[in-house]
C-alpha cells in the first residue's frame, strides 16, 4: 500500500472539518469494537511498497497505547500529529517518501482487541479513514505495563517493506505510552488473540530483537501521566532504558509527540540534536530538546545501519 502522495491541501480540509464537527475524541473514534480491516487475525502482511508517487518509500510505524490513561494519543495524531509527521518529513527530508502505519495496542491480558493495525499509507483520506476506525477500549490492566511488544512482534512477522528488502535501509518504529515494557507474553495467551503465533512464550526483549532486524525501534515515554506517581514513572523509565538505551525518548507533553518523532528520525539520520530541537517554535523547542537529550549528537550513519 501507500501508492499515493501526501497532499497538504487535503490535510488542511480534513483538519478543519475535524475541528468544527468532531469536538471530542468520542466524536472522532466511534467504533464500539475492533474493525475487521484493522484486526491482525485477518492480516497476513502489511506492505510498504515503492510506487511512481513514492519511488524510495520509507516505512514508519507509530504504535499508540489506547488504554484509559493514553486515549488522547490517538486523538492528537488524528487532529494534528499526522499532518505534522508527513509535512515536516517531506519538508525536512531526513528520509524519502514516508509511508505510515498506525498500530493501536492495549493489554493482551485484559482486552479483546490488544492490537489494531492500519495499512501503510501516504495519502490523507485512506490514512485518516483508517485511524478513525480505531477502537479506544480504555481498558488497561493495572499491571504496570501494556502490550507494546505486540507492535514489535507484528512488525517483525507481518510486515514487508521495500526500504529494507530493496535498499537495506531499516524502517522506523515508535511505540508510545506511559507504562513499563512488556515483560513476557505467553504463547497460550497469543493463541487466544491471534493466528500464526509463536510456539513458545516470548519475552518483551525477544520481540524487540526480532523487530530490530528491519526496524529502528524507539519508545516515547509519556511523562505527564496522572495514573502513576513520579517514583513509579522513574521505575518505568529505568526498565525501558535497560532494553532500549538511548532510544528511550521521555516526553513531558504529548502534544509534541509528532515533533519528537520527526526529530528523532532527523537525528538518527545525522542531524545535530541541538539544531533539530531549536528548529521548533515556542515551548515545543524546549519539550523536544528534553525528549532528545539522551540521543547522541550528529550520529550521521543513516537508516541503513543499526547503531546499537
């Protein structure tokens, strides 16, 4: 998928319509259960393919926690974030021809739809139509982690991307949430939710390593949660840093999520952290600078190489 091209005029019309007719997330996300076209059970493969409009496609996955404390993430992406990601990547050109897939994850221990996945798209209408079909379950398990590792597993086992298969350049994968990493998902539990599942239990670290073969993997930790006190959030950060190192991005304001994602891609492609953060206006510059603080300045290796 992703054969079309992003049109900023189409996005502006969509954003204006959304703002005027859909004042709350409940007006945007009206699904009362998982939609078949987003259900991984009916998806053998999500494909990011080169096309005449996008001859050098770059696959990008944004995985959003859609449990109760984080439901605003999908709303932010649908209203403003999608436009920022596409328009700034096209303007700044750290990578060519972005193709975006949104993955919505929940808690596999408690939720019937623990994962929902859109197609890879580069056009406004198919992308926004799919995003707005996401079911916001608001149903976390209270176990101090959500099933973000399902996004890693799906990316490793159920995506086919030309940027890697044709050019040896990894795609980009971001998960976003306010809890710790998934410690382990049992094969028995996977069988209750998905087809073609592993025969053995998998740890979160194992699923992360599977994804890293084709993807640059980051996690954006939302540090403004009212669900968890400060000491709990510090523990979560330590847990994420132990498996991701520099690629843990701590974000103090979820409204700067899109800018942080674009900036992380820029830095991974060789841009200077300070210059990238300073390119955003107002408070966004400060928030992005804090989120990028752990990344090395001017890595300069491009997306063909895994730095760690």
